[in-house]
C-alpha cells in the first residue's frame, strides 16, 4: 500500500496517478460511452427519417472500434504472468487489507482487465454488431425508423454494462453494471410499446428486474456486514481466515447472503425460478432485441456469475469449497433445463419456443459451472469454465441465426405460428434450410457448432474425480443427455412443418381440385408463391450459418482460445 499522504497536493498527485493508470485499462468502455453520447447527439440533429439508418451504421462502427481496443488488452502466455490488470483501486472503510495487490501494489480494485473480461467484451461487441445488422432488415424496426437513433443509443449504452459485468471485482461495480444493462433492456423490451405485447414485455421485465435487484442488493449488504468489504478478493481472504464463518449463525447468514446475491445473477441468465419474465419479454420485444437479450445479456450474466463464485469463495487444499454451492447450482441446473424443455414442448409459437429453449440452454451451462470447478480444481484447469466459454461462442452464432431466420420469415408471412410454417420449404428453401441448420445445432447434432458446445459441457460434467476416480456428477450428466434428447422433438417439429407438411390453406383448397379450378391458381392461393429476400439479408444469413457449420467441423482454434482465457485464471 502507498504511504499516507499529508497534503492536498500529495493527495492530488496520488489521485492523478491512480486515474491515469486506470484509464489506460478503461479505453474500450470509454469508446462505448463516447459513442453513446455521439449517437444521442446524432439522433437529435438527424431530422429526416430516411437518414436515421446512418445512426445504426455509426453504432456498428463504435462496437467494432471498442472490440478492437478490447482485443489489444489480450495477454498471451508469458512465464512471468501475474494475473489481471487491476484498475480503479480504492480505500476500504471497515477492512484493513491483509495482503497487497500482486499487480499494482496499491490495494484492491473495482475492476480487472484480464483475458476473461476481454473474452466477454469481444463476445458482446460481436453480438451487438450482428444485432444492429439484423435491425436494418427488421420489419418491426423499419415501421419505427424514426426511432433508430434512440435504438442505437440504447444498444451502445447496454453494451457498456455488458463490458463491465464480467470485469467487476467489487459488489458495487457488479450491481451498477447489472443495473446499467437492465435499465437499457427495460426500454428496448418496450420499444414496440404501442402494441399490447410490447407494453406487457416492458412492464414484466421492470417488475421482475426490480424484485431481483432488490434481493441481490440486500445480499450484497449482508456480505458487507459479514466481511466489512465489498471487494471479491478481500471477501475471499476474510472468509478463508475468519474461523467464525465456519460455526454458528455466521454460516447461515453467509448462505442467506449468497442465495440473495445469486438471485440477481440467476435473473440475468433466466434460471428457474427467476425465468418468468423471459417468454413474455422475448415475445413482446422486437426480434433483434430478443436476440440481443438471449445472447449478449445471458453471456455477461454467466461472466459475472463465474467471477463471483470462483473469486469470492475460498476452497480447502483438497478442493472442497467453503460453501457447497456446486450442489445447489447442480440442482438449479436440472430444474432449469428440464422446465425449459418441457415448456418448449407445449408452444405453438416459434419465438416463444425459442424463448423457453434459452432457459434450457442456461441449465446446460449451469451444469458445467457446477461440476467443472470440483472436477478440475486439483489440476487448476477449470474445465467447466472452458466448457461454458466454448458453449457461449457456439450459442452466439446458433441462437442469433435462429432468431434471424425467424425474423426473415415473419417479415414475409406475418406469422410466427408453427402451423403457418407448413410447407415453407417450397416457398422459401433458403430461410427454411438455414433455420433447420440452426435448430439442429441448438439440439447438439454432430457436425454443427452446438454439438461442440454440448460435448465440452458433458466432458466437464462427466470427468472423474482426480483422487477417488469416481463420477460424482454422473446424475447431472444423465440429466443433460436426457434433456438434449427431449429438445430434439420440439426443434424437429418446426423442421417437419416446413419440409414434410402441406400448408393448411392448400389442403383446404385441394378439396376443390375437382371443381375445375386451375392447378396454378390452387398453388398460389395455397401459399406456394416463392418468397425472395434482399442480397444483404442473405449475406447476413450466411454470415451466421457458415460459422455454425465451420465450428462444428474445425473447432481446435476455439478450444485453444477458450483455454487461453482461463489458463491464468488466478486471484
């Protein structure tokens, strides 16, 4: 820790040094903040609706620039690696630091720049770019084109929070970043507020978000009361050294604080029972917004959840955690994946079906997080975290592609009902084929990116214990396999409707075939007229479909990249 200062000038010089050091690690976020402010200004000075599209292209450029600056923060292997680049150090009130920061020698920090945070920044930027490109061809947003500047500003503002969530090392920073994402999400979910579904989506999102945030904030306050600090590393040190946390009422308070804190994070990833907002919000929000929430917001939620659980709770030399949060998380994973798949079976609307399937996918990743740290803790490999990172990359292309294909189809036929997809392959073979590709990838069929994600999740769950050589999470692996098989039914139900069934209108008109009506007329009235898409729409569809196939065939670079993210995941 630096020596005490006794004059205002010394305080000013010390503060200036801290600020300059921290800003160097905060450049991507500053780019996003500046882009957000400029997007608001650009929207204000651009009066013509026809020119509002420029705001979207400006947002894409800002996200790309922020992603480039984030990539420069990536640190390859070096023998003298010491961990992350800690920024925004601060003085604590109730807790005297027991060990200096290994990197800064300036105490604890509110955020860290390491490969883990860089991974999620790149993921958020890539998801944001794809979503803004999707927005250019969205019928829902074209009908509100005069608000595209406002829309772009909200996406950029939300991305700032997405950048900060996985990088947060302090309970205060975690709360602020989650709220930043949530507030922008509330507005984006109600972007179609003049519709009944849009208003309902925004209201439910706000109500559930307020409840989850309140419970999480109360849990954070309990952590502060128990340890006297809000810093995750300091909390870990206090819990490891304070014997009082192992006996008496303090353990009950610690469990209460942990459960309440996890409520807000489980809400962001749509884990049961904090999922109630998901189907209605995904159904009522514009499809690009739905895609952004299902991919980027969920990814950042897992980032902050991993950071919180692995950094705040110490383990014994044998790898046993202070709190058995792995078992609790495993039970939550089974409930989440099972409920999501069972609810998806009952859906007749494709968008709501995909909404419930996102809940199931959150359960798969929770299973990897629950089993991974225990199975790999003794080898310091964090295999469960690697599996989640791989899953998130494959999920990004697959989930965005599925929502994008649904959006293209909805733009043309005006419906998202599965019955209205009957015979769609004859009218729109490209969109129908792409949608089937994305759906079988979500199922986890080999030669698709989704299979690689599921494979590494199962690898983490079914890894034997390094000492006992038993399979403590066999039951969890069986649950993942059974749920994956279950999901195959409702995904293929959509494929069967498009490729194997005749349109209902055509079947009704076929009864009149003997009345002398020309066959060409019957085909047109039956819904067999060919659907055509613009060249940019087709290019973007291929831009999502090609990685879905490529990552399923050649995935070694992705695995190496994910392993490099946590190879030095120390604290």
